[in-house]
């Protein structure tokens, strides 16, 4: 529907921005931190753009005070960050590292002192390597116990001060890139294992939510899901079925479990027929059903368009564009299920990501319609080349346009009846993109860091910083 009058943003709306430990902190081997799967993976030649690592990243570990000062200057109401498991438990379990706790204690205190609400992500992909070595990490049910123990420690330490928690960040992405495309650690291509790993992650997620109720009864917790709403390429019913297949296998497969504790029927039956369904043990579904999240965390970047894909001679895995050269990504699919095609109605970024603010409204409405849960947009943003001009100026008008159009879509969705808690733009400062180095920038704050050479890492407010500040001041009125 087209609204004549839009509903204003709620007064306590969490206008924020986000980051992840590995992408900002650096200090990869300082103060007792253990080695993570990413610390190891980036050292394998050819895995990341120009061999970039998070060894230094943007040095947030040493500069967090300056970063929080900038957040306060912007008037930011919330900051979503993740804890590096290896700072707390260097080996994933056992001995606690007090220095690791101290860092997050300081960060949280600094945020609170500056009226920035902390939103703490328990897991943003940096698994302790010790657990990968010992039992294959997410490949074993042992992970459930260890992830729960780590999370409970954080609930105990920070639960009195931190009220918003994200359990797993983008389970669909870290397992997909880790176990289907071999682009993330542990660099495996095994569809059957992929579904098993996901079952374990679902159980770990549920177990942590269950414990959370005991330790932080007045807090809110939910997973962050990378939802790319599926469009059909045409009104041909075969394309519509392909898009429905994509919704079931790419999205409901996770969100149904989070919200209802059950796998979607048609996806399960497809996996069973193809011998891909995970092994389930007694009691699993009880745990999954009793651990409902308080909200669905939504990481929204783009929509994807689908077409029928024949069984014989159908398209298989595609290719990602990690170079920033427009047009270098390749469509992919699963024969007999779907294939992706480009959408001629949408502009794309230099990394071939569709720019589709209406897709955000669609995502918010679909989630609300199916699950009737509040939603926290835990990520949304634009990765682009930024140009540092004379006198330390960055005119990122394209980022302002991107965020503005998505905020408009959010307000349309609120007017549609969506219960939206907040909006965390990815990202606050520029940071390391896992596979794309430092040239693909997302921040409101430019950081003088690059793939090659030594740089001073100074922070520079971009034009979008000032724009977002005003947006927050007017609670979303001044677009
Ligand atoms: C999300 C992740 O998938 O997208 C972030 O949660 C990531 O960690 C972001 O950086 C943007 O992706 P990319 O590949 O452009 O860095």
C-alpha cells in the first residue's frame, strides 16, 4: 500500500552502527588472546584480497576510546560489536583470560558513559582454532557445550550492563562460505556436512538463548540472519516455484528454526530425498522449540532474483566478485531447484551487490508476516570505494543516498505495522572486509588503512557522518 501519512519512528528507536571483532580490533596476539580460525585462514596464500589480515585491522583494540568519542559526537544511540571468543577463552574453553574480559569491560563502560547502548554479538565468525583442531568446531556436537559456557561467562560478566544481545551472526553465511564454497574457514565443500554443521549451530543458538533467560531476565536476545528476499525473474509459474524454493532453502530453513524450532517441510523433504538431511538426536527439537528469540536480527544488503534451473545441464555454484570490478560475479544455482539471474530493475555496486531499498521493506514485512517477532536491523550498508580528498574530506554522497533510501523503506515498513527496534548501519568506522581487503569501505568514519604499506590509521569523519548525526537528532525526520 501507498501511505498518505507515515508513522514516525518510535521515540526510543536504536539508531546505531555495527562492527565485528576480527574486522576492527587488530592486536591479534596481544594480552593473552588465542588464535582464531581466521587468524590462521588469512595466512593461507590466495584466500583474501591481496593477502590482507586482521592482525592490525583498524586498531580498535588500542583506539576504542577515540572511536567511542566519535560515536558520542555523532549522538549514536547504539553500537553493535562482537566479542572475540579467543580473548576470553584463548583455547575456546577452560582458563579465562582476565585481560580479554578487561578490554570488553572497558569498552562497555565507555559506551555507557557516553549514552551509547551496547549491543553485544556473541559470535561473529572468529572461532577458537583450538576447537577446530580438537573436534572440528561446528562439525561436532561438542561445540554446543563450549559455546554455551563461553556465552554464560559473558552473560555473568556483562548482563547487568548489556541488555541487547545477538547470538550468532549470519549462521547462513559463515556455514555457507565455510562448508559449501570453501571461501571461509575451514575451506570445505561438503553439502551434507553443511547441513549437519547448521544443525549443531541451531542447537548451540538455542542452548545459549535458554541460558540467557536465567542470567539476563530483563535482556533481549536474538540471532542475526542474512536475509536476501527472493524475487521470481518472471510471472512464469516455474520461476515462481524457483523463488519459493529459494525462500525455503535459503531463508526459512534458518528462520523457521529460530522462531518455531522446526525445519520447513518442503526443504526437509528435498534434503531427505537427496541424502542431505542432518542427523537429529532425541531431545533436539524440544530444545529448539523452547528457545524462542526476543527478536529477529536482520542483516539486509540486497535481494536475489531466481529462475527455473533444469536438472540436466543446470547451473551450479557461481562466483563472487571480491575484486571490486563491476560485472565479474557469476550467477549460480542448484540444478532442479533454482538459479540466480540479474535483475534489470536494479542498480548494482562495484562489487555487484543489488541496491534495493524496497527489498528491505519486503524483508521486514515477510519476517513480520511469518514470525510476528520484533525486528532489529543488525546490519545494512554500502560497501564502496571512497576517495580521500584534500584536507581530509570524503564526499560519500552515494552512501547518504543509500542509507536515506533504506531509512525511507524502514518507515514505510513501520507504517505497514512492522515492530522495528533499531537500525545498525554497517559500519561505524571503515574496517577489514573478510575477503575484500580495505578498499571496500562501509564506514561513516574513514580510517587511513590500506592493503599495502604502513599507514597512520587516523580517523576522518565522512560527509555521511554529519548526515547521520542530523538524522538521529531529528529521530529520522530529517532525511
Ligand atoms: C555481513 C557480515 O555479511 O556483511 C559482515 O556480517 C561483513 O561481517 C558485511 O563485513 C559486508 O560484507 P563484505 O563482504 O562486503 O565485507
